[in-house]
C-alpha cells in the first residue's frame, strides 16, 4: 500500500503516483486531467483543500483512496 498525505500538492501526487488520477476524477477532482491547471494550481492545491473547495466529504475520498491501494497518512 502506498502512503500519501492529503496535504501534499496535487501535482506532486500525480507525478509520483499516476494511479491516483482515476480516483481523483471519480471523486469530482477532475482538474488533474488538464495539464495547464495541474502545472499551475496543482503546485499549491492539495487534496484537503480540493475536497473543501468542491464540497467533497473527506472521509469518502479517504475510503476511495484506500480501495485503490493508497493509505492516507494523518499529518494535519
């Protein structure tokens, strides 16, 4: 299982773990499919910020990530 943090910039997550993209898209965080957006906003946007901004339940995202083989580290 790959350990990630909800506070890591989205761009860094996508570059390190490309398998996370389908999970993010399925949850409504589809900006990761736009290279220009990923390389600008993705440098400072985190999953924690994205879930708040898009009104996505963070526990639901964590469960979806776990189902895809990601363990979310608690470092808030």
